[in-house]
C-alpha cells in the first residue's frame, strides 16, 4: 500500500496523472457533448466562422492552456466572451482530454 501511495504521489508531481486521466476520458466524445463542435466544426478543422480558430493539430499543452486561460479570465481577447460562457461546463480533466484528442488530429 505504501508503494502505491508513493507511485501516486510521483505521478502527481510529474504531471503524469493528468495524462492518465485525460487518456481515460474520451476527448472526441467530450468535444461533442460540451458543444465545441458548434463553433469549431465536427472535425475541429472547419469552424463556423473564419475568425474562429481551427483546433485540430494544436499541441495538447497549447490547447489546454488556452482553455484554462479563457475559463479563468486570464485571456479575454478576441472571441473569448463566447468561449467563457461554455468553459464553465468543462472541468480540468475534461479540458485535458479534449486537448489530447485535438493534438492527435491532423
């Protein structure tokens, strides 16, 4: 039991636990359920309006950080007002899962 606690602590410290959780959640499913597709397109490549970004292929860290900054209010430029209204529906683990899924797209 003690070694299990040590492994868990190590995962938290290295940030690996977040990756494990993100892999267990279905980023593609969350992308649809959290309505990301309605502005960014079902394939994350064909946004509703040209001013909305294409998300497919963004690095996981970049996509996650953008979502986190929009949710916290640290980023409030451009079209973030529309995103802020949606981001309260998405928790940290879900953001990571969506970001990992986006990173795997071409």
